[in-house]
C-alpha cells in the first residue's frame, strides 16, 4: 500500500493539537517577518490534509496546496469544504512542479523533504521549488534531523483511539541514511460488532544532514538565510530533532 493511503484517514486525529499549533503559529509569523503578506501567493508543498494552507487562506493569502497523495488531498478538500474555504489543490510530485504562475513563497513543513530518499531526489525537488518561485521568493521548510531518524531505529510503539489503532515499527539503514516506518492500522468498520479492518503501509524518510541541505540549496539557486532549531530562534543544538531553514531564490 502506498504511503498515506491509510494514514490519510487518521492523520488529523492522530496528530496532537499541540503539534499542529506549532506550525499554525510559527509559519504565519515567519512569513510576515519575511515580508510575505496577504494577498501574496503561497504554495504549501506536501500540504497533507491542508491545515496550514487553510490557516493561511483564512488570513487572506492566495494559497495552493500540492501533494503527491490523492488520499491526503481528498482529506484536505473535505477540510476546506467543512470550513467554507476556497483552496485550490493539485496532485503533483515535488520533483516536477508545474504551476501556471510564480509564487512569492513556498512552504514545506513536517517532513515533506525527508521523503526525498536520495541526494538526487533532493536535488530535483529543490530545483523544482526554485523554478516556481519569483526572483527573491522565500522558501521555508523543516525536516526531521538525521539524528532523530537514527535514534528511532528499532523502536516499536502503538496507539489506540476510539475508532482507530496502529502499530509502528522502525528500521534505520546506515548506508542509505533512510528510516523505514512499517505501520499497521486497524480501522473500525462496525462499532456494534467491534469489527476493525487491518491496513499496512510503509513510509521511507531520509535524514539529510545540514551540510547536504545547504549545499543542495545553493546549487539549486538559493541563498540560505537561517538554519535554526525548529520553532525557536536558536542555532541547532547537537542532537536536535528538527531543523527549520529559510532561503531566498537568488
């Protein structure tokens, strides 16, 4: 099963409000500080279920959401409809973006670039982002660090909610610097009889080093502005779990 084919159904339920609030609070603030203000055009890349895109659309930005997963886009469309917000959504591979117009900013939060599992994938994605940005445009993204993914090797955990449960197993490969996440979901299909359907999917993420990211950004045509521990204004400490980078198209 493709990544996010099953997870899309439970994504909004399983991410905690505290985690979601980090991005919904931090990203709009950073956009404003960078001079990207409504009604400028913003691309939310790997937009998932659209929570950040909807937040920005409600603030007056002209936002488009792009994701590779049709299931995640379907959930984003349902969220937009429930909130009465117009949100253009497009299924595209971030390595081959094709937009009708340039944008003032591209966002890619919560591990989107970790799904680029080779240095060549990363190079293509950053080049693609650069092409859709106007000159001087902003690229803001965050990734799970290599140290975080390495530390997850061998971890096994699970969680049970009212109508969904999952078992999650992790394996890290040193040669590729990739973490494979083997997730088995159990979705309730008949509450009266307490019946659940089992679905399994694999997620693979690569831990890009800070040096790799900065070199790839420079090669793609960006000037790196800041590299910080995510949701802080501090330089990444040894062993930090997530880094946040801002760059400008040269």
